[in-house]
C-alpha cells in the first residue's frame, strides 16, 4: 500500500489511548497484524485497515499519505477504503478491469471512467490524471 505510514498509525492509536491488544480486539484483527503494521514489517490490506481506522475514529487519509499530484487510481481506491472487487462491483466492471486500469494497462471507456470516478468520489478529470500517472510510471514502479 503506497503511502502507508506505520508511525502515523501508532501515533493515532496512542492519541486514542488504546493498546495494540485492545485495538486488535475491538477492530477484529490480529494483534500480530497491528504489531507488524506499526513496526513497518507489513502493510495492511485496505479492507482490514478500514476496520482499524473506524475504531480509531480517523480516516484512511490520516495514515495513508500520497500527495494529490502523485496519486494513481489504486491510491484513490485505497483512500476510499475499497478493495478492487468492491470497486468493480460498485462500478459495474470486473475486478480484472479495475486492476488493469489501476496499473495503466487499459484505458477506460468514458462510461467506465465515469462509473469508477463516481464510486471513488473524484471527478473524471482526477481519475484521468491518476491513470495517466500510472501509465507513465517508470518500469518497476508499483501502481
């Protein structure tokens, strides 16, 4: 997950005055999972992270920080708290299509771009700019 800040998660948890064990229990995630996230040994899956930030009363954007002018479509989806299958279902496209668009491998049709942008809460121009960045990213850079 691009832009995930282990330190920001730890700071948010500590600001909420909650232990890792209690947050794990309340959010329904493993204690080791939180430990590994905060230690920077693993990055979260977005659907699991959604549960944690909800318990902390914060947004994903508080701990996943990607500058607006550097965001790819996958970043927009993560910031919305959605998995690829969730976005695909909501937008009426396949998970494979969502992935291909996020990687910049496929140009979405206008209708698909509008549907995805609507579900992500962004304009089609924002989605198009993010897609162009993903498409033009250097070789070996994850999208």
